[in-house]
């Protein structure tokens, strides 16, 4: 079920105690940096606003220095504990992380606890040496992209973005539907072939005609050797026909039962589900 | 059953689960209605079952990817981050931490390094004029010396200073702690640098004509503040050396065990910094008679001794 290229896609497999297996995609620097910058802006803004508000409030009772002291305490707390507190009480997210759809989790997929959240943010200082060079080097040396603070606390940052829903693609070409009817009923499409077909048909709309032929021929040639079809059959159409027969052949009225999902697919220029 | 029919029946459920997750995410601490929770649990179980059977159902790869994300998202809404265990904090701070620190070689090491370097450089700066100028720049020393030229009555008590002291000293302590993770060397470096700078300054001031004002200022908060630096350095070293001496565990497991043990120590150090900053801002600059300040220093040193020795003395079960 899980594709073989997990390492390439930064994919981490999780098995929960209830024996549910699923995977996460680990967040890399290009997602974590914007989240960090957003948080940095918020931190600076909060520090400045709290300083101004406190000074003005205490100046009203003729104690401006107390206000400035309070502002400095606020600055200290925000600088060192902003991330830790947000991640504890916001379920592993800071405002920046929520904006970028990423979340901090334990490496075993469990939610983090307060100690982990605070510690990984205190240890941010050393990751930050040399404009985060230390963190970047350490993170690029392990497959969960953990910086030093993450390694020490056993945490990782995963992407939790809602994915586009890919349903079944509707085959519109009448030629493909006709071809599907010619495929013998006894021909069994096994799981691996079905996966390959779906992978191709979902993307074929993005390819130019010669490219489609080039890709489809690798599969259509061995298939044509096994099927009683003329050897001149169009490779692209053959794969589309097989796809149609495997996933949607029962509905030959041309009206896809899957209309809603098809319009949601990004390839059909739909709205986000 | 054809895949398209199956998807048709499931799709509404998945989309409802996705929507419920978004609602739960943005609830800002408001209570959730019970029927929503039970509905979500049922939908989550359904989605998990669909994902587990995705291969048997021959779902397209894109749908499987979608399901992985959906189940992950729902999992993170069902199982939420555990907050701090406040109830156990007092016991941790007053029983576990001193017991652990009593036998802590890192604390002894940090103590020896900090005080050794401090006394050494203080002695050098006192006996060799010109030594302090090698540690600090001449202008900096002149400026610091100037600031003690006035008797303390002129300074007055400033609310601004407490914030400055907490932020500045707490920051040094936390950095000392975090830098320990660099195999302990970073912590050693920051501890030694601070000890040398402080020692040179103390030695320099002891020769200065303003030394009475200076000692008037530093006596009261000295014990707490210097102990807090030693404590955070020791906690940092424990982190760093856990990577070298793993006691038979893997390096990452050893580091993780050290993290759980050192955060309470770092928090104890933060509390000491906080107390020290209170004294530094309110008592130290005040014109209170010197014996009062000595008394405060003695009491805080006694309290520290009580914490480390009496509370920390190994108990027989």
C-alpha cells in the first residue's frame, strides 16, 4: 500500500496504539522558515505593544519606570516562552505554524506534552547560531528533519495540509468507452495494474499528446500482447479504457456518479473541499 | 462493488470529518457539543477502516494520499497535547530536584569551574593592574566605574531595573543552559566567559576608589544570582554529556532522558534568577545600611544551603 519512495518524499509511517497505520509528510525548511518569520513578526509586535501599553498605563499613575520594567519582563517571557506556551496550549502549533499548516508531534505520532514544547523552544538558541546554520545542518542529517531541539525532545514537525481530493476521473472520450466494451470480461486487472492505471489517468490531462504516447506505450505494449485487440490500438486510449472498466464501467449512461468529486479535483479547476 | 460507487458512499463522510476537524481546530477553548464528538469519533473510525482496506478496495493512489492526510488530521484533533502536570511541580522542585543535584557531578564541575575562574581572575585583576583592561575594554571599565561613583542614595529604586535584570540575567542563564547541548563544550565556554568577566570586574572594582559603593550594591543579590548561573550551566552540561556517556542507552534515548531531568533544574534556576532580580532591583540600590544587605545575603545563602544539602541529602527508603 505504502509507496516505495517514502524516503524521497520525507514520509514518516505511524502506527497508533489502536493499530491504525497512516503516514505524515515531514515539513522541510521551506515551510518552517515562513512559519518562523511569521512568529518572529508576532513576537516583535507583541513585545512592542505590551511595552507601549504598560508604559502608558503606569505613566497615568506616575510610575512610568514600573511600566518599562513590566514591559521588559513581557519581552523576556515572549522571547523565551512564546513558542513553548503556544505549542503546549494550541496542540503543537504556533500562529505561524497554523498559517503554514504544520504541527509539532512526538516522533511516534503522539501529541507532544508541555515539557517537550518548552524545551524544544529553549534549545532554539543553539539551533539559531549562525542564522540557523546549526539547525539547518543538523536537520539535513536526519530523515525527520529534526533540529537539535527536536532531537533532544523527540519531536518532529509534520505537514497537516488538507490534500486535494482525487476521486475517480471521468473518461469523456467515446472511443475509450467503446474500447472498454471490447476488452474481454475475463481479463482481470490486479491491484498493481490498477494503481498504475490510476496514476497515469489522473495525470494524463497535464501531458501533451506525444508525451502521453511515450509514457503509455510502456504499459500498453505488454497488454496488447495479451488482449485480442488490433496492435495499432492507441496506447493512451487503451489505458483510459482499462481504467474506465476497472473503476467506473457499471455506469454506462455517461452520467458520472462522481460528479461532485470530479469538480473538486484540481485538474478540473474546482474549489477546495 | 465498483470503486466509483464505494467512493460515492464514503465521500460525504470524509468531507464531514474534514469539516469537523476544522471546526474543532478553531474552537478557541470553547466546549464542544457531545453529539459532535461522538459523530467525529464514528467518522474517524470509518475513515481509519477505509484507509486500512484501501488496498483491498483498489482505491486510486490520490484517494489514498487524501485519506492519509485526513486520518492524520483527525488523529491530531482527537489526541491533543498534554499540558503541564502542575500538581507534581511542587514535589518535583522541593523533593526530586535537590535529591538529584546533591549527587550531581555536573553541578560540582560547573561550581568548580565558575568559582575557580572567578576567584583566579579576580585575584589577577586585583594584583596586576592592567589585567582587567584585557578582559573588558578600557572605556567599558571607565563607564562601569563611573556608574558607582555616586553613593547609592542618589540611585533611587527603579521599577525599570527589575525587568531589565530578569530579562538580562535570565537570558544569560537560559543560554548557558541551552549551549550545554553542544557536547557540554558550549556551556563550559559560556560559563567560563561569564566567570572571567565577572571576576575581572570584581578584582578591578576592589582596587577602585568607589569600591564601597560597589560592594554595597552587589552583596545582597550575589549568592542567589551566581548560584543560579552555576545551576543552569550544570543542567546544560548534563544535557551535553548525556550524548557522550550514554549509560548503555542509544544516544538519542540518553539525551531524551536527560531532557526530562534537566527542565525542572532549569526552572529552579529561573526562580533563583527571579528572586535575585527582585533583590537587585529593590534592595541592592537602596541606601539601606550595609549590615542589612549582608544579612539578606547570609539568609539567601543559608536558604540555598538548606535546599541543596538538607532537602537534597539522600534519604533511606
